[in-house]
């Protein structure tokens, strides 16, 4: 039995897609597999603690009666990105992925011992202990510590082979393995698409799979690293299998499920992104057929809200959806790009009539100069026009912002703030990130080539030199942080932050008018 595990994460509103797709693939290949969302299980355990909750998280105010607020407070205190013992910062311009603080991982895990009594109460724990393989699907940094604690618990009775994989490790595998060399908790790390690799492991085992020459295999710090060979076709995008999950355990007042149509970006030209690295050619799924598949899942599970997680639906996709003759029996959210072809009232009206309730865009910057440096293929004026047209028909919008891109100046940041101020009435929510160069991306390779680093330079040293090139002084970084803070004030009262308006929460019509804690008073099934 391959147990596919979603580790606890502090925002549990709907299941993660990759794990559900893995479960579907393995079952289709007649590999015994089951999906466990331990995040959903843990949230129910924590919410049943009642008066013990303040002891866990250091105290709650009397007014903190919302179940969601209490859960968020507790989980952030125990294993969130901001938890004190798990401090990873940009100090001295180091990457947050350096993991430089926990020199002794055993001590780090011991500081999170408060979570252990709640892990012991997870209803699936005894069943997981009978697994042949425990495969953890990790999407976020905050899942690492609880995943390691659960892995340690599973290996207490017998040494169950533990496999880690998921989107979090796509760019930072060797850094994680360096950290893991201190503990004997993870046997194998899968990078990138894991369907075929897990199938092979399920049939033959980790060692045999690594020796089979089917996949690119290596040993790093004593751990097995497996990935698809370069240039090989990615597996097709499989329909997710949610049958092992109980949707009543998710926080969103309106239930939703994630779905993927294509696993590559149709544009693929942004210089800071490597989402399509080593993917090869992938057959495109017909957009009409995809919507039919979503309709079937919605009907079978009685869940009529779909979060489409593709990197972006193309203008042709959106036009096809808008012009479909048959009605769409669900509401949906998707990512898109600010393309000129989308800047049409008729198309946008059609999307509204076909169930679109939000489109999410990678705006990144309001400076045309920076967008051109990024090769975004976006025009600022077109972005503003599309935001307004979507707002006019009642489709919500989200913009992703990025500060600190190579070559960005204070004037560029000021232009971004002016764009937000001018268009804030048509922006529903936003999220902000600070540019971090990802190995393998065009911009990373440009910087590395310009530095002419010696061949003796280690990966860690190389990354530090690149960060120093981007942020040459403390004042440079402080300017970026100030711009991030100004975004909050510019959009305050107009747009939600991503934390407030996220995932399946967006589907709640009440969410647009009411604060999150007032809305999300949930009903959950006792364990």
C-alpha cells in the first residue's frame, strides 16, 4: 500500500491537487494506494481541544471565538512560517531557502514537540503504520516540520520507507537533502512529476527503481534522489481522485475542488520562471472536454465550485469557454495573463455567463520597463483595461506583485504603486513577493554568467554571490521592504490580502462583503 499523505498546512480550505492526481494515477495502474489529508484531520483534532487551545498557542483573546481564527492562530504558532523556532529570514541577504538556522535538526524538531500529542490523535495514524510506503506531498515550506514529525512517528514501530515529493522541492532539492542528512527520516526524494516513479517504486521498491535506469537517479548526502530523465514527456494530466477524502473537514463555507487542465504554461517566456523546465512536449487537453470532466466530478461529489490551478488559461481557451453553447454547472476560478485578446467586453461577458467568478493575474510590476526586462509580454495599459472590464461585469480579480527584480529602481516601484492606486477599485485581492532568483531560470543564468564564478565555487557560495548582486546593500533591500508596506496602505479598504481571500474561500459570495472571521463559522464532522 502506497499511502499518499498531505502534511498539515495552516490554510486548509480544500485538498491539494497533486496528491489527488497521484492517487488517481496509481489506482489506474492497479497499485494499491490511498490518499490521506492529515491537514484536514489535524484541524478537526485541534478544534476539538476547547480550553486547551490557549495553552498550545500562548493565549487567545476572549473575542477570538471563530473556529477558523483559532485554528489559524494555533497552527501558525505550532508550525507556521512565522513560528519562532523555525526562523528563516533574509538577514544578510540570505535566501529563505538556505535553511541555515537549524544546524541541529533534532533540536529543531524537539522545539515543535507541542504538536506531537495532536499527531497521536490523528484517526488515520494506526492505518498509516501499516503502509508499505509513506509518500508525503509537500507544497509549502510550513509543511516540512509537521511532515518530518509524522514521518518520525510512523517509523517508531517499524522502519516504513518514507518518500518526499511535491512542488516545494522542485528547485531546492539538494538544500533539503543537505538538511536531511542529519536525520534518518526520509529515504527517497522525488523531484518533478512523480507518477511513473511512484508506480515503479510501488511495483519494485526504491532501490530497484533507482538501479533500473528508467529515471535519473543519484545519491545526495546518503539519500536517493529520483527524477524524470531530461527531455522525457510529462505524464498526461490525470483526473484527481477525491474519493478517499471527507470534504466536510475543510474550512471553506462553500466547498470546492482543484483541477488542472494542462501542466505547463502556454506562454513560458517569463525570465524569472522555470515552471516548464524539463517538461518536454505535453499533449493539450481539449478545453470543452476538460469542462465536461469537471462537471462530472462536481455532480459525483456534489461540489459545484472548481479552482483551476493551471499556470494560465490562454486567450483561445477563454474564448472557447465564453462561446460554449452548453451551460457550465459550476463556478470556477483560474489564472490568466493580461493579453490583448482578453481585452474584449463580449468575451468577458461570456466568461461571466459561463460561471467565471475570479481571474488571477501575474501583474508583477506596474513599470513597463520592468515588465519588458522580465519578458512578461504584458502592457500596463492593457492590464488596467482588462481589470476594469472584469470589475464591470462582476468577475473578481487577483494580482500577483513582485518587487526587487534585477534592475528595478525606486522609480519603478513608485510606478507600481501608482498603478495600484489608479486601479484599486477593480482589484479584489493581491499578494506580494520579493524576487528570489531560481536556479535554471534565464535571469539566474544571466547573473551567474556575468559574475564569472570560479569552478571551485560551491552551490551555496554561488547563490550568495547572486543574491549580493541583486541586493548590493542593506538600503536597497530596505527600499524594497518599504514598497511592500506601501502596497498594503494603497490597497487597504479596496482589496483583500491573499491570506484573507484565498483558495475555496473566494467562492463564498458573503466573503466579498464580510470579514473572514465573521463568515467562516464552520460545521465539521467529529473524529
